[in-house]
C-alpha cells in the first residue's frame, strides 16, 4: 500500500464534497494529520464553560472515541449555566497523568477549544510537555499551540468542530484505507454527526449566534447551509431554544428586575449601564446573573447601542460585560483591560474598591470609541455618583 503524500491527500484525491463549508478557513493539513497521528487526546476548554465551549468539547470527544481514539474530556468547570448542567457528568475535573504515561507524551495531543491559551483552561502546568492543538473562533489574545485551527469568521467553535467532523472521515480513510475502511459511506455527514451529536453542535452554534442573529452577512448563508445538515437529522429546534433560554432560577428574574431598575440610559439612551453586587446574589440566592437577558432587553430599548454591565465577583473584583450594536468595537475596550471577546460582545475583569470607581475606569476607556464622548458628559458623572454600595432591605 502506498503512502498518500501531503499534496495528494490534501487536494487532488479528495472528492468534492458539496456540503463542505465555504465561508470558513480551510482546515490546515497538519491539523487533520494530528487527528491521524495522535492516539490519546485531552479535550479541554476554558474555565466557566459556556454552551459553545462545552458542546465543542463534547462533540469532539464523542467523535474521537467513535474513531477508536482514547479521550480525556476535562473541564475546570463550574457548569453554572442551566443549558449545560446536563453535560457536567461527562467531564473530568482533572487531567489523568497516568493515562498520559500509558500512551506516551509523544502520542498525546491536548486540544484546547473556544480559547487560545493554556492559561484559560486552568491546567497550564499539566500541559507543558504536551503537543497542543488550538480550535477557536475568537480574534483577540495570543495563541499558544503547536497546531491551530482558528477562524475569527466562524460564528462558534462548534462550527469549526462541525467542519472537522465533516472532513475527518475521508481524510483518515485516505491516510489509511485499511484501518479506516468502515469510515467510507455515501453519507460522510451522518458518520460522525448523528442526531445526538447534531443536537450538541447545534446548541453550541445557537447559543453563540443568539439563535442566528449574530451571524455576519459575509458568511451567514454558508453557515446556515452548513447547519441545515444538522437540522436534517430531525433535531427539535424548539427544545434546543428552551434548553438555551429556559430553566433559570426565579431569583434571577428578581435580579434582572433590579439590574433594569438600576440601569442608566445615558447619552440620549445610546449607552446603557448597570451593575450587580455580591450581596444581591446572596439575597436572591443565585450564583450568577442572567446577564444575557439583561443585554437582550437593554438592546431592545429605543436608541440603545452600547451596554456595560458590572458584576461584582468578589470584594474589589468586577466582571465586566460589554455588548454593542453596529460599529462600536467593545472588544477593543475589553482587550485594554486584559479581557477578550468580539467586536459586539466582550468581557473583562477589573479591580476597584467600589462600583462607582470601576465605572469611572471603564467609561473613560469607552469614551475613546468614536461617537461615544462620555468623558465630559454631566449625566454620566451624575450616574457614577449615584451608584451606591447598594444595601438590601
Ligand atoms: Mn464560542
């Protein structure tokens, strides 16, 4: 049996697959090859996984196991969001070093998904001696991988996984026809992507695109054509929507009311600012705010274009969420505070003794965005001054 050469396997002998994704970057040959060469995979994502991260990890692990690979599916958690709670049991909270020894470091690949640094997985020190593949769709931040399939045009990491799962069977078959004989069917799409995997991938896609609405005009058509194949497996879109949006604790509804009551609609309502404190969460007995609903309701407000939500993580430490419409690049603001995200959705953490001070720092930076001259606005100063250290009762 002759070995398939790189050029040969990569292009010429690859039959045209009509469903192959067009609106995304080509998967680098070395990335596909890595799935062929490595035997043991540690599938990681960022801490505090969202649905895109968790589903990408899960779908990738399921596919690799179907291909006869050994997989450690690992997450630092916590699985706080209701839409991914049901996945938590599939994940280990630690990397099993013994298994790595058993397979050998040179046959082990760590896949880091939905972020681009080992740091964000919480397992950086365990990964020093391993080869690393990054699969991510975020633009900001450096990339520390030996292999990388990163594409900022992709609406979700799950979409990149979807693309890999589409192309992998044929690639593996071409690399080793005898070993992967069973992979050749007419329906390449159905091989690794059955209804169960389709459900999982679609949830990741749906959450990161806000059920399609964050898709970019440039490649929305391609993306929708691609997920149509997931929908063809007869997944139930209404239950996925309910999984994505439902199941929230009643306390989060009260807290949402509080965030809306506290919101300042500044600069003719173009900028919406609000904040939540640790003691609020304690009072309403919730672990986290339903910030997504706050963003959706605020962006639905007349004139509103930019949102800043401050959420106290612990004494003196604040999680900051930004959302924006149109040209406002809040990702660049978050990046200046060491955070990340996209142009219209981003986050960071800052230290400040009280919310008013945190807002001052953040608004000063937001003021550098074209069309948001906040710095000299009297109403913004007034709003900041009005932000108390809120006391319940
Ligand atoms: Mn994502």
